[in-house]
């Protein structure tokens, strides 16, 4: 096993270790020596060997504590070496917990396959629930080992080892990740039948599952059942998932409440990560004040990532002014330039039709970006040879993600020229992408030609194709590359199809690409769906757009972007389907102005009188009637504009003869969700008043119609009498 460890040691990040200092005094305890070695990041086994050579006994419990400390401090390799030493030196008779600990460490350090082999040599009488649970946890980390996990769980069931929640939690975690609600609920029933009490991990896993499948009723019922139970603690990430589920279900009031609960649950170590999540979700909920409140909690931790998050969140909350103010602060700080920040604000401008401001912003910042590039080669010459390949790749990735393409390319070129490590296809792919971004397409093509043929795999061709896909001028080269990938059998993922789709703006070409994807059994991803919907929207192909949206827009993992929904709404307006446009804008955070604009146009124009126009758009026409009011109020509530929805409701006068309770019902549902009982009572009272007024108007109309009918009858009778007299005047003397 030690030989295997040495073979695999380079695969893992291990702290650098110094040599041991001169022998410590004999009076110093082993615990002190271990602590000192840990502080100096030194190897532990020489300390243990030295202790024994001095005639001292090694306490097995001390060794177990050492293994645990090393494992908890992210030094799994050292922990495994100590565990192996403990067994080799026969320090004690091994107990099941020792085997379980080593099994866990082997899986962490050298992989699952070696862990399985080690499990096979564990004596059967030592394979208790701790050993089986450790193996089960290893399988439960990936859906690829689902069958092995289920087989292990079944074996534990047969051996009667399911008396604690741990194995159930492992399977529950796996089923939650797979969104397999049926299997998860079966586990809950089995736990109940076996009198196994759920713990915090169980409760959090189940809540995450219900959040993932957006079953609000089951989620709330389960939370109410376990909330307040001693020993059950809700994790902040679980509360965050529940808030996301509420947002997907358009229950923004409940989402905001859950986000506030999340804030209460966050531990001090997770504050930074939590702040980013909270700002994003508060932005999606349209709560700009909450976004700024969380931002103010950042204090001295503000960096480019934080500024990106707060600006993105404010844009989602439709606070362009707030985003501009934050941007000005960022611009004045001595932070390294990040092109994503002005790009994000420019996108916000374009989405709101402020194209001139967007161009002005990007032009000024692009120039500044070029000025701020500094060479990284001198640093590499000094430290590069001491860095591992994984660290160099991580450096390239970080520079790439922060849009420091020039520096990333310098590192990539240095890796190739100095031959400090073996290059793989993903390294060549990254170099193609970086070369195109920094030196241009022609240089990227030259570099591509020099890549060894055996390294030109899917990732390299996708990198070249993405370079061509940036301009429709390269359509011919893009199609040639796409054809080559087809010949090589590389069209098995959505990415190349998405790149070709981005070059086309014609529906017929889009349909050809979709057919080929279907033939290759490649399902569209979010990028595919958004590209296709935008093409259909641009061509006003509303029917095709709706059909594609119904088929793919609601699939798991598919997220329709804000810009796509805005394009679809504009297509509806262009086609005269203003009702659907308002409904679509209701699903897009920050678009309440568009809802008001369409509604105000409707109120100015009144109901459409032209039968031809009405027939051409049917029920999709937004009219100032019950359906129109219902659509607008529903959209405003989805946009978290309760006050605006109340204003529109006050304008509403029921058409009759039936009173449409669904219109006030929208507001009542919102009030109930927010716990506003007084508002509910006021709304019920308002419903009665509007119903009475509707009946009064209907009665007046009825009386008017009756009077008008009687008057018409009398008039007709008078005309007949006069006509008869004029025709036969002698009738007066009869």
C-alpha cells in the first residue's frame, strides 16, 4: 500500500514538509512532539519512530487522534501513511473504526478502486456498520456508482446494520441529487418502520429534494414537522435552496422570508460565500434595498467578485441607478481591472435601450484594460519550475476567468516552451482560445495546425470553432470545422451545435441543426434553448417559439435567460399578442415598466372594435376587461409590485353578469403568503362593495333597457294609430 501511495502522491496537493530538528528532550511528551511537527508541517512518521527508538510506548489512542487531526487539516496523505504505519508496526489490534478510517483515507487519496480492493481484505468479523457506511458514503458521492451504493445498502439491510441514520443519509443524499423523490420517501418510511430517528442531515437532505422538485406543499409540511425539534438544525444552504424554490414558484414574499432566515443560520466561516448568494437571490426577488443592505455587510472584504455580484443583483432588481453608483465606486478603487464588470453594466444598458451609454462605457474601459496589462513571465522564471502542473493550470484558469487573457497566454506559452510538464489536449484547447483572444484568429489558426494530431480531440476543435463563431464573416470556416467534427464523431455534446446556432438568425437553418441534434441523441442545454428562442422571436415566429418553449423550456436544468424572455415578449407585442407579452414580462425581474406601458396603451386605445384585428389575435389581445385586469395584476405581483397591483385593482370594475373572484383572489393569495390578515379582510370587504356596485349598474342597465323597450313599444303603437287614422279618417266617427 505504501508503494501505491508514493505512486499517487503527485496527484494531490500536499503541504511542504521540513526536516525534523535536533532530537527533543526525552521528557517532552509524544503529544508535544506531534503538535510541534504539525506546526512546522513536518512528517509525522519520523517523530513516531524516534519516540519508539527512545524506548517509549506508543499509545494507540494517541495515534488515532493524530490520524484524525491530519485528516481534518486536509493532510489525508500523511494521515493514510500514519494509518499504514500503525498497522505495519503492530501498534495494536485493529478495531472496525481503524479499518473504516483507513478505507475513507484510501478513497480520498488514491481513489475508489483502491478503496474497494482494501475493503475486500478487511476481515469479515471487522466489517461492522462503520466500515459499510464508509464504503456506502464513497459510492453515494456520484450517480455513476448508484448501483453499487444500492447493493451495499441492501447488504447492510440483510446484515441488520441499518440501526442508525448515517446509511440512510448517504442514500438520501444520492437520491436528492438525482431528484428521485419516490426512492427518498421510501427511505423515510423504512426509517419510521425501523424506529430510526431522523437527524439534521436527514431533514436537510429531504428539504433539499423537495426544493429541487419545487413541491412547496411537501417542503413546508416537512419543515413544520421537524422545525423546533431538539437536535435538528437547519443548514443555511438548505434554507437558500428553499428560497430558490420559492422564487421559481413565483412566491417572492416567502422567498424573502426564507432568505432572512438564511442570514440567521449562516456561520462566520461561510459569511463571504453566503453574502454572494443572498445578494443574487434578493436581486432576483426585486429587493434592491436588501441587496444594498447585504452589500454594506461586506465591509473590508470587497473585491472584484463582490462588485460583480452586487452590480448583477441590482440590475436584476431593475435598479440601474444603484448599479451605476456602485460601478463608480469600483472604478475609483485600485483593484485589478476586470472587464466583466463594465461588460455587465453595458449589458444592463442595452437591455434597457441605452445603447449609447453602453458603447461609451465599453470604449473607455477597453482602452484602460490594455494599459493595465503587465508581463507575468519574470515571476514564472523565478517560481514557475517550483510549481506543480496542477498549480500552473489553476493559475491559467484564474487569469482566464478574470479576463486577463494576455497573462494567461504568457503562462500557457511558458509551459510549452520550458516543457516543465506534459501537455494534454485541454492545455492545447486553452492555448487556442487564449491565442485568438490576445493575438487574433490568424495566429490561433497557425497554432492549431502545429498541435499534434493525437491531441486534437473534442475540446481542441470546440476551441477553434468558438473562435470562428464570434463573427458571421467566418461562417464558411465554422461550417468546415463543424463538418470535420461530424466526420470525427465529435458531435455528441450541445456545445458545437450552440456555436453554430449563434451564427444563424434564420429559422430554417435552426431547424436543421435541431434535427441533427435529435439524430445524434444530443439534448439541448440552456444555451441551445435560449439561442433557438431568440431566433424565433427575432423572426416573429410565435407559434414555433411557443412550441419549442413548451417542449424544452420547462426541462430540469434549463434556464431561460432574462434577455430571451424580453425578446419573446417583444415578439408577442409585434404579433399583437399583448396579453402574452404582459404575462412574459411578469416573469422577467425588472420589467414592470413594460407592463405599465402596455397597460397604459391598452387604456388609451380602449377595446379594439375592428373585428378583423380581433380575430387575428383572438384571446391574446390585452383588453380592458376582466381578463386584461387579471393578466396585469398577476404580472405585477410576480414582479413584486404589490402597490401597483393594488392600484390596478382599484381601477377594476367587474363586467358581470358573473363576479370574477380570481382577480381579487390574486391579491388575497399574496396577502395570505405574507401573513397580512388585515389586508385580507379589507380585500374581502372590497369584493363585496365591487359586487354590489356591479349589481347596481346591472340593475340600472336592466331598468333602462325595460324603459327603453316600453317607450319603443308605445312609440310604435302611436305610429300605428296615426297611420290607421290617416288611412281611414272615418274611424274617428265610429
